[in-house]
């Protein structure tokens, strides 16, 4: 008797995909901003108001 493993493989792939989607749906995300960047700013500032801007875009992205 020959047992075909394709249906079992398909079920395994679908189960893995479903679990991956479930795990990804529970990840937390932080708010994107607004973040402010200005030449006179500092990356040590909070960067979330025009009065306290970051100096670089990378500094603002590090706040996310």
C-alpha cells in the first residue's frame, strides 16, 4: 500500500502559515510620531515637539 504524503505536507504548510499569521497579529506596534528634525536639534531630545527636535532623521527613527 502506498501512502501519499502530499496532503500531509499541505496541511503542515497551512498550519505553519496560520500560526505565523496569528503570532504576527499579536505583535505590538508603537505610534509613528510625529517626530521633528531640525538642524539645531539634538538626538537626545524627545523629538516629539517642534521645540525639542532631533538633529538627524536616524535620531528620530531611533525613538520609534
